[in-house]
C-alpha cells in the first residue's frame, strides 16, 4: 500500500487557528447580534409592529435613511475626486493629505460632532457665513448630512484608490492618440473600471452613516419628527428601560445594514468574476 503524502498546510495548526477565529467571532459579533433577536422574540408580532412603526420612529427612519443616502452620494463623487488627485498628481505634502483621509477613523466621533457643530452653527465661521444667506446648517438635516460626509469619505477613497493605482494608462494614451477627449476617456475607459469600487465604497459609507450616533447627535438638534435620528430613538428607549422596543428598532437597523453589506459583497463577487473571466 502506498502511503499518502501528508499535505502541508499554508497556515500551521489550522484547526486551532480556526477554533480561535470562530470563538472570537462568536463572542464579539454573533452573540451580541443574537441577543437582539432573543430580546425581540419575547414580544408578540403586534407589539413588534407597533414598536417599529410608531410615528416618531418612522420619522427617525426617514431622517436617517435620507441623510445617509445623500451623504453617501456626495462621498461617492468627492471620494473619486480625492482618490484621483492622490493617485494621478504629485504635489507638496501629498503624504500628509493622504494620511488625513484616515482622520475620521482615528478621531473620536463625539469630538468630531462638537467641532462640526461649532463650525456650522449660526455663530460659527462656516455657519455664520451661510446664515447671512438665510441658510441654517447646524440643527437641520443639512448639518446631519455634513457630519455623515465627514465620517463616510474614507470608505470611498480607500476603495477607489487601489484600483486607480493599478489602472494601466496605456488604454488612456491610445484613446488620446485616436482623438478622444479627456471627458470621453474618463467615461468610456476609466469609469467602467472604477465603478465596482465606487459602489463598494458607497455601500460601506451608507452602512456606516446609517448607524452613526456620536458625530451626529450634537449637530442634529434632536428635534422629534424633524432631525431626530434612529440611533437616538434607540438610546431614548434604553434610558426609559424599554429594552424590548429598543432591540426591535435596533433589529430593523441591523437588517438594513445586512442588506447593504449583502449588496456590497454581491458587487464585489460580480467584479471578481468579471476580472477572472468567469472562472
């Protein structure tokens, strides 16, 4: 009998590594998320429906979803521009600007919220200028969108930047030699290549903006039915010790986030399939 050759694994002690990974994933992600389902399951379907469809809660959904969508759309445009500048141009302090893209990740969200509120209030530097034009930024949906743009921009930049770096300029040069304008080159050659990464960044930014609390709670003003976001409603329910309603509302946001992540992964899988030729 021939002895089977023992295949060497790339990762040594794979079983132990996988066990530790699953354990950490369960403790950090799966168990906390499962607790939402368990708490919500203690309610009847009618109670759940009443908790998640109250007029105040529905208004908070509208504010959260619309501002997150608007901020993510702005980030999709501005993120592409920032990534383009960082990849295609050389200028002084480029490394510093590239590092500042990560600032929203490192900066505490409460600090960002306070800073943005002081800047965009009617007495602030930016808010004072717009208040003379009759436009209020802080304590309005515009202010919420500004805060969400701030915390969401890195997702798009970091998703698009690697794609632009790997993009072969030969096709652009060939199109230029054939007489294509710069605008046509961008829309016909560059944009189709970066579109999947733009959609990925958009989805990640939308998911982050949807559940953002710290940077928004100060600038929103928290007016019920006007500028009250869903995470604040959840906090209000917790402060009133209504854990069942809070978890029911949180479960709605969780499902929405999962749908966004599913669409992002779908886009990534489709892009990978195209790049590998369907293999």
